[in-house]
């Protein structure tokens, strides 16, 4: 009965992974280490059985908290990170502390505790913007935002621990996730919930930035697949099943929700905004993974989830921290 440490398990992707693990591996138990920052929500896992899942409040940059949480764990899946590009542009300090130092603290504990496997969850943004083609795992890392730079740095720290210490690490790099439990400052839940409130969605620049969309439940399935079958020291891209321009995505959501295009407000583009991401997922496919979601189904289900869970997202959008950030980020633009 493996015991797994999941960091950041109150967040969007982490909580979806925890839910998937509970269902897919009935004999496994989970220790969920999460500092409960603004994007971490205990409600995301409140209904899970306490006999198999335990949340510990703690910072991954705190060596004592990490060592205690990791005791007895055979496996580590590391989601915990500051993730929002816009916030990293406003202040990068928390991103460097959590994403770089936090990862190093976890790796040191994993060596002491002699864990069997340590999976580090990263992002396609470490490759930077590519005008054409697909990013492969061996490509040069050229991050353009402070967030992406902090994740690229953490990827390299993970690599160094494999080369230097033979740490049992694996890295995954995923494209844009969407689905239930995503904090509503991110693009798609912000779009859906603003449209539900008949409020405008702020579209950056000309809206022609290209993103690859991955359903969070496919991401959770892929992470477990790589955790069990991936080669130590290796990197695996996890892309989605649909690539489109942001303005095309907005049009799809407007149509599905029966809303008018006048709810789209064009704002000044983000500083250093990457134009295009696209991942080559051949290595993941050769490992035997297949997607379960096509984008049309996933988008419809995501809209339906936010419509059915207003009690989950409305308190988040009315909180002082969210409103202050939203005003700072978009009012002047």
C-alpha cells in the first residue's frame, strides 16, 4: 500500500490528481502538503475519505515541515507552485522562493527519506514562445516571464539532483489546463464566470496568442501513468487535444453560453506575452498514454461545472484579495 506525498494538493491540478488517485488506486494513501495560499482551497478535497487522504498545512520551503510530511512516503508528486504569469510580473519574489527553493528543499528531503520516485510537475512555458512546430523535451529552455523562468530553474535543479545524486526524479511539462476547481483568476474560469455575471472578459491584445488546451483529468491520468511507467531522469511533455487562438476560444465560450461578443473587452497586452506554445507528446504516447477528453466535450462539461458550482466560485471572486488583484491587473489597462 504505497503512501504518496502530494504537494499543492489543495490547488486546481493537485486536487484533481488527488481525486483521481483516490479513485484509481484504492490501496494508496495520500499526504497532502499545502500552504493554503489564495489559490489553495480545502473545499476542493473536503469530501475525500480521511482514512486515505490527510491534508497538512505547510510551506514546501520549510525543511522541517517537508521532512515531517514526507516521513514514510514512497512516492512524491510535486505540484506546489506559484503559477500565475500576471502575478509574477507584478512581483516575482514568491515565485522564486516557492518554485525554486521549495523544489530544492523537497529534493533534499527525498534523498534523506530515500523515496522511490519523485515526479516534478512543470509547464510548457519553460520552452518559451515558438513561431511554428512543436517543442520537444530536449529543446533549449527559453522562458520569457518570471513565472516561466522560476519553473525552468526548478526543472534544472531537478535535473542536477539526478545527475549529481542519482535522485529518482521524473519531470513532466504540461500545456494549459482547464476543468473543475480552477481558481477564477485564470483565463477560462474567469471568462466563464464573468459571462455568467454579464461582465466583460479582458482579452489581452489582439487575442491571437495560441495555446494548447489539456483537460485537467487527462493531465491527472497522464501524471499517474508517468509516475508508474516513466524512466527515471527523463522529461515527458503532456499536451492537450486542441490548439487554438485565444480569440477563437472566447468565441466558442460565447456561443456555448449564449452570450454576446460585446462582453469581450480588449485590454493592453501582457508584458512579454508569449505568442505560441505547442508540445510534441510523442514520448508520452510511446509510453502508452491516450487522452480520454476531446476539447468540445471538455469545454461543455467545464462550463456546466461552473454553472452548477456557483457556491464554490462566488466567494472566491468576492474576497478582498481577488478584487484587489483584479483591480490592479485590469483597471488601468
